[in-house]
C-alpha cells in the first residue's frame, strides 16, 4: 500500500501557481489576479474553509476579496454582490461559499455568476463545456483528485472506475473526468442495489457519500486505488473519511488519508482555476 500525500501534491502545485502568478506580475498586469468569496451567514465549518481560501490566495501572491453578508440577507442582497463582482475587472474568479441559508435559492444565485469567473465549475455553462468535451473550469475537488492520480502516475486508460456518490459538485463531474481519460465508469448512490458487488470490481474507487467509514474492507478488491473524498466525524468525534481507512488500506495499491488526502487539493485547484480564468479573460491562453 502506498499513501497518496495530498499535502505534498498541494505544496508542489501551489509553488507552480505562485511562480505563474509572479511571472504574470513581472510582465505588468492590466488587472489583478483576484479571487472573490461570497460568504452568507455564520456557518462554523464554512468560516474555516473561507479563511483557508483567503490565506491560500496570499501564499501564491493572488488578491482576495471576502464579501461577507449577514444570515438574513435577501436574494437581492446576494444577487447585487454577485453582479458587482461580475463587473469588477480585478476579480478573475468567484465562488459562492456553500451551504447558504435555506431561504436563499442556491441554483438561481449560482446562475448569476459570470461563467468566465465560475472557478468552482458550478454554472450550467461550465458544466456543459465539461460534459461536451470542451475546455472548461472544472469543479475543484474532482479536478484535485485527477491531479493526485496523475502525480502518482496511476494508469487510468481502460480501467474500471467506480464513483460512489452523485452530487453535482463531486460525483457527477468526477465520473465525467474519469470517462474523459478512457476509464469505464459506474456511478453508484444510496439506492444502488448490490453496491459491494460493484465496488469490488473497481480498479479505481472514489467514495464521496458523506457517511463516516462507510466503505469496508470487504467492499474493495486487492490492489485497488481508493480515493476518499469524505470529511466526517467518527463515534469519538475524530475527523475521518467515508472509507474505513485502517482496515481498507491493507488491500489497496494506493489510498488517500483523511485528513491530508483530497482536502488540501480542493483549495489548491481553486487557485489554479482562478489563474486559468485570468489568462482566458486577458486572452493569454
């Protein structure tokens, strides 16, 4: 078994991003390379994620914009914020930090983000580009998983890949990215019958179902590559993933830990997408 070190890959990737940002600045920027985060309410977990994003921007020399709105903000309040960021040439990319308060329509608000600034691949335009095989800004977590697989030179072509989870942010784009790399892909979910029989046939197994230690050793074939996208708490309140790591790791060729696996890659690929969006907006790439 070999551990896939997300912290290492994130560090290497962020150094590459920082070098690109420095190179662009050296040429003289017409506009800033900037990431805007819209944060509505006071969700404690979101506060941590937002801080990490702002800090990551600073690390690579990128400008950050934090737009914090109160819990009782109206749809118009958030919509106006999005529109002002759409119009700001120093904002290369923006994200609406999820979850948002229940009285707000998430899908409608996301649809207001200018597609060229949609650095989390949430708009219908960017999803459509990805699903039709065109260059796109891809959802950051699946993008990060692909970066991990490539960093460790894990072969994908012709492999049997199983994705457990069908969310718009992870499961669906993850399946498409694997399909684009010539895997044979199966998507499973909470209503899949005979789930263990399917996961046992996987060469590449990505689990993103949101249930602590859900994937057990008897659900994995010998030598599989297991990617754990989960972020849960176990019965003792300790951070864990969707995979029963201690028991599953003995059967794997590669496995991601939680924490320290996929997690560090999500923010890293958000930075990568922001630089890519900047280059596209400036007609550089």
